[in-house]
């Protein structure tokens, strides 16, 4: 049985080191904020101009002035700061973020990222700050389903969708397994109710098993 998105968000939160400055991308990565330990020294950044973002607010206690880049209500931790959009992007591009967590349409075995356009007719491109984060963050984590709605794997030998960044992804979190992208190849870090042999068959990729 594959993991739910909430379960996967908890695993990503577990792997973020204390003291990190972290950007959570639009979509399922925003769930990670809800699973960080209270009071832990992990500082969340949102590209629309906030440092010190907290988890989602309790229903009925939303503040319309506190929104993340995906226009979802958030909370602010004590000491949070607010700044101009341009300053926020300077933080992203200047290498000041330790980790960014992004969604993806595809990730290649060498760490290429495609997450801004599916190429489908009528699809609306939505790059946002993903290109800046992909090259600016010290580590790039991806959260996605291993298989898309069309039944095809999203972890592939080569991306067929337009690229967001080249060889920029460090780790891929999926509902069936976690993969590290290394100089030696694609390493299976952790599996969820599946085996490495099943993953090899599904993905048709060379996988390095450490389990």
C-alpha cells in the first residue's frame, strides 16, 4: 500500500535538519510545514516575502494577510519577518536556502527536473520561482507520486517535459520509495510496501539498493 501525501510529508519533515532554512513549493510540499516539530529551529521561507512561516492555521482562525506563495493561509512563528518580493528572490538565488521541497511532473535519473509545464494542449505554464529555487537551494528535494495518473512512471531515464533545471535534484520522495540521486547512480534509500526488484521492473532504471 502506497503512502498518503500526509504520511510522505511527515517523512520529508523528519529528514530536514535542525537549523535549516527551507522553502516549501506550491502543492503537496506545503504539507511538510504541518509535521515539523514545534519549536524546532527550522526556518520556513515563502517566496512571496516571509521568513518564519508556521503550519496551517486551525479552521476559522485564518488571517487573510498571511498567505504562502500558493495563496493558502499559513501562520507565523514568533520572530517572523516580512520583506519585498525582490528581496525574497535574492535569498533564493543567492544560495541562502539550505533546502527547497518541490513538486514535479518528471525527474530524470541524473536529477533533471521538469515541473512547470506538462506540454499538454491547453495546459497553463506555471514556473513561478521553481527555476530560482532549483539552482539556488543547497539541496533540492522532490515530492511526487511515483506513477502519474496516466500510469507512467514520473522518475524516468530522460525527461520528456520542458526542464526547470538540469542535474539539480538531490533526493526524490515518492509514495513507494525514497531515492537519492548521486554521482554513482540512483540509490534506493527507503521503500514503502514494495521491493527494489519491483521498482526496477516498474521504472526500467538501474537502481542501487542499500536496503
